C-alpha cells in the first residue's frame, strides 16, 4: 500500500514539474522561444541564409567607413589647428574678419561663432571628399561652376568696395544664393541633410541684404573689416586660389 501511494505521488510530481516547465518556456525568453515563434523567428519569417550574410559583408567598405569617421571627427574640431590644415592663412584671415562683421551686426557672439564654425566644417568636409576622389565627373563640373560663381562674387565685392556708388545689395545677395545652390547640389549625395542645412545657414546669413548694406556703408563701422576682406580676396585671386 505504501509503495502504491508513493508511485501515485511521484507521478503527480512529474506532471506538476512538466506543467511548470512548459509555462516557464512560454513566458521566459531565457528558457525558450517567445510565444508564436520558432527559435525566435515569427510566422512568415526565415533565418538569414549564409548567402545573404555574405552579401552583407561584401557591401561593407573599410574605405567608406574611414571616410565617414574622418569627416565626423574633423567636423567636430572646427579649431584653428584644423583650419591651418585645410584652409590657407589668407582665407583664415578673411574668416576672422567675417566673424567680426557678423558679431558686430548681430550683437550675438555665440550665433556668429556658429556661422563661422559651420563654414569651417563644410570646407573641411568638402576638402576630405575631394582628396578622397569621391566626386563624379558631373559633380566635379558642379565644383568648377561653384568656383567660377564664387570668383564672380569676389570680383563683384571688390569692385563695389573700390568704386564709389556702385554697390547693389541685391546683386551680391543673388550671387551668394547661387553659390549656395551649387554647393548643395555638389554634396547632395555625400553629406547629410544637417550638413546641407549648414551650407544654407552660412550663405543665407551673409546674403542678408541689411548686413550687406551696413557692410558697404561708406562711413560705417564695418569699413575697416571690408577693407581687410577685399585685400584678402584680391590676394587669393592673384594667387589663383580663387
């Protein structure tokens, strides 16, 4: 009688254990697959085959990864040391004067620093792209168009400064707007929307007709800055840089 009772008791214990184990597998991912899945794969899903994994690895490019890292790191280092590596001394001096103009016009030091930092970041990123031969023949033509338009803008800015009563704010603003559009086209397939936003931020800031009007005011406070900017532009043109 004792042995029969023991057998019944053991049978009940085994059933209880199986039931508990089954419940645990359903609600604990560590013990089993999630509900309605087989091995963690839901209905209609399939495991990735070796071929698809191989294809994913083939798309990996260490060159692209290095390029992205280089752009990201350099864009965060918009300091004078970075400027010296990617931007010549004359251009750096022009940037300093543009910063002073922006700061005095906006009365906002932080906002003016952001404009110049954005300008530097964009210059560095485009330099990295160019040095790594990332541009297609069509994009290189866009780069030439941009350089030509920027040269026109520099010549116009100098002419307005040297010849009295010739300044037309809308002319300069229009040229800067076209430079902006060409540059956005150039980097369209290479940079993020955030970077393209930086381009627009910089060019829209300096294409502000009120800022340009104050910059070219004959007896205005910005006159010394304008003189240094034009001196720098003249030097870049003579050297063939611009």
